[in-house]
């Protein structure tokens, strides 16, 4: 059944001589034994003969082709005005500028805003560790009981 389906799909290519030798031999063998495919091949042969009888292919007239192309290009040049110089919208620059402005406003409000800097100042203490490349830094404000501790420069060993 699958062989019949595949060979039936190849009939047009077989009649045109477009199959490789092995496929053409297997299609010819199937065509010799299958009545359905023989009838379809005969129909395709008759159709080809009718088309060849009734259709005369005229040579195309290319005399006006290139002048028409040149006219079309010239017309397109004349119809379209030169582009005006303008600044292009650049979303990356706009986004970068907006982020920079937001950062500057945030720092300004944080430093000079309603609360301002703490009046008592910030307490920062540094201490050394046994490791010569490491530093411990403690940050806290007098009005809060919270401290932040950073240990910098310690390598995992």
C-alpha cells in the first residue's frame, strides 16, 4: 500500500525523466503491475500531448524592458524628495539620560532633602584583622541601634 502511494506520487517525475536510475526502475516495475497507476500514467501522457498541440509558446518581446526599467528608476528619483536633516530618536540615549537624571535627583533629595544628613553625624569605625589584606568596617548612626558590618579582602581558603 505504501509502495503504491509512493510510486503514484512519482508518476509525473517518471514520465518527465526526472528520477534517478534506481527510483525510475522501481517505478517502472510498479507501473508494469498496477492497473490504477497505468491508467493515471496514460491520462498524464494524453494531457501532455494535448498541451503540446494547443499551446504555442511565443518568444517574449524584450525590446521595451530596459527602457521601462530606466524610466521607472528616474520616476522614483523625481517623485521622492531628498530627506530632510533631522535628529533621529535614539531610545538608548533617552533611557540613559532619564536614568542619570533620576540618580542625580535621588542623591540631591537624600543629601539636601527634608531630613538632610544626620545632625549627629555618622559613626564609622575601622579595625584591622589578623589578615594583612582584610579590613572590617562598621557603619551605624547614633539614633538607630542597627549597625552594618563589612568584612573586605578575605579570600576563601
